[in-house]
């Protein structure tokens, strides 16, 4: 089935007893066995739950993967994925990535004796070169990256990792499988903060990890059951419900984002723009080739810290908050919110400074969004 059909019927046809169109919520910790040696397929909800299974099977079908796993947050999903590596392994990582992911890798995963090599993963030649080093076992890419929205060439990186037997992981949160399916370009694992566009309503916290092969799927399933950071049945149902409108929401998100990016790109107080949907953005051509859209995240630099403070205190349509992907348009100050746990030297090297703002463009009327931006920039 096509993507829109899979999503419109997410969780349907799952209850032959009643014929319920909406997947029922199963808030049961344990399940009764019919007899010794017989099972309904469920025994304990940490291992599997009917509502969560419906979600996981929907996501696996959507991605074209062998298996999918729903976690209690995006970081819980990432934690499980990085447990696939062994002590002494090295992983190449997108350098300008979400600050929470950086914290997970630097403050926790390094205790597993993993080594992380940070690189601009939009520079394909540099990535391929570093993959030649001994001990490299993984490549983790955010594309587009957070917050600078750099675009990695997934097809080229997928080819390079396959040739070297390196596990290729893509965080596809900003685009979702509606716009881009990284496994089509060679990714072994796709991860999501499902809190964002997949959930899309600012009412749940969730994470997803999808594996292309049965071997990796089996290993991830073992880790999920062993560590226990599973998504609850109610949140699984909320996510199933939200998936049904995902394609429609993304169209409106991106339409509003294009308008906002065009306005900001020509404003006298905006010194630099980061939006891959703009024709002069370095990632535009690559993303056009591997995605059905450019997403709705925008970052931009203004001319002073004072202007940042004025904008954050004056917006009336945008909300000053640090999430993304919901109907409400949000404005974020990465330096003190999403990336506060990065070392000062790292922030300085990346150019992540006190004049950078990030926008998650929502579903409001575009004239209200542009009017709000125009007012606060003046």
C-alpha cells in the first residue's frame, strides 16, 4: 500500500472481535495464557503490548523495515541503538546535532568505552575518508541537522558504509518517512523523536527505532525488552491517531515554512539563513533528490543579542518553547535551550552563538506568522 493509505488506516483492522476501526488501548501489564504451552502472543507488556505492536508494525511497514520499536522517548530509542556497539568501537557522528543527543553520547555512552568522532556529515568526501580509519563501526547522521539544517547525501553515505560493513544510522525526525525514507538509500536503522512531527500535537513523548534487517531488529528487540524503556499503550494509541493526518499536516507545515523563509531571507536584520528549501542553500539540491519535501524547520541569525531578547519577549503568535513539529509555531534559542549541554568550545567551533534562533513553523494562518515576524524584527 502507498504511504497515505498506510497512515490513514494506522491501527485499523486490528480487533476482529468487535470490528473497532480505532485500535483499542490495552492498559494491561500481563496477559492470561490459555493453557500451558499456549499463548495469545502476549505475556507481559514490557515485552509486547497489542496497542504498541500495532504502532510498531505500522511504522515498520511505512519505513520498509524488518522491525520497529516504540520507546518512551527519542533519547531512549537512541540509547538502545548505541547499545548495539561494543566497547572500543568508534562511531562517526554529525557535529551539529541536537544537544540532548550530544549529552547522551558524551555523558553516558562514553562510559561504555565508545569513541565518537564528530564531523560535518554534509561533507561527503570528509566522511568517506574518515570511514577508512580502523575501528569505525558506525555512522550516525542527523539530516537535516539540528540546528543548522545541513543535509547529508544519504545515498553516497549508504554506499560507503555498505562497502565497509559499517552500521548506518539516520535520525530522520525533521522529515519523517512521509518525505524521506533513509532505508531506500542504504540506512540500516532510522530513529525518530516521535514527540515531534509524528506525534504532532505536543501531547506525548515517544521515540521510534526501525531496523532494516532481521538481525538488527532481533538485537534491538532484545535490548528494548532488557532495558524496558517502552512506550505505554495510551501514548501508543495517541501516536497511531496522530499518524493518520501526518501527510496533510506536513504539506501545511512546509507551505508556511517556505513563506517564512522567503520573508526572513530578505530582511535587513537577518544576517544568515538556514533553510534547505531556499534555492541558494548548500543542501537544496541533495535534499531535493532524496526527499519529497524540505520540512518546516528554519534557523536564522540576527544582528545582535539585544534583538534576540527583544524577539523572544515580543512574539505574540510564535511561542517561546523548545520542541518542534506541532500545530503551534515555536521559536527556540538553541544556545540556552536545546544545546545548553554542549561545551563552550564546541559551540564556538560550530558557530552556535547568542544571535541564532530556530523556528518550528506550525499550522497557523501564514499572514499571522509573517505579521508576527515583521513586528518583532522591527
